[in-house]
C-alpha cells in the first residue's frame, strides 16, 4: 500500500513537472530540461529516446517493476509526445509515432481510461498520418 501511494505521488509529481516544462515558450524549452525529466522519471534520455518500440518493451521488463511498468511507459509516451510537439520533421514524426504506439499499448494494456491520452493519439494521427 505504501509503495503504491509513493508511486502515485511520483506520477503526480511527473505530471506537474511536465506541465511546467510545456508551459514554457518553445524557445525557452531546453534539451537539458527534457533530459532531466527523463532521468528523474523513466531513465536515460540518450537510451530511451533512441530505442525501437520492441527495445523499449524489453527495457521496461528489465528495468521497471511489473506494477509500475504501464505507468512508466505512459510517462515515456508523454515525454516523447512533449518533445515531438515542438521539434521539426522528420524527428517530430519519429517521436510522435513512437509516442502513439506507447499510448496505444497503455490504452490496450492499462486499467485507466484517459480522454487526454485518446485526444493526443488522435492529434498524432492527424499530424503524422499514423
């Protein structure tokens, strides 16, 4: 119970930190700030950002506790979506496609319904023709 409460606080803290990052003007967002969000909540930016979907799934099984895996994948999808929302093509498309696939996995395998997640998936489809 305590572990679950602790992890819920981590998720809430993540969403607050990500919101602060996204509230900045695009030209004020730094890769260092984004890397710090990765480091604090999901792992190495340089590793996770460059993995394929299959590699991400393998990483998640090896690095994250089973009870945290879906939520961490959702956090990673949010980070990829956030970065993809202000980068230029083709990097934008690559990041958003990966975010879409992770959102879809979380939607299919998770137990929480999210209108926000579904809206982001719809926006990604419109932007990238997934």
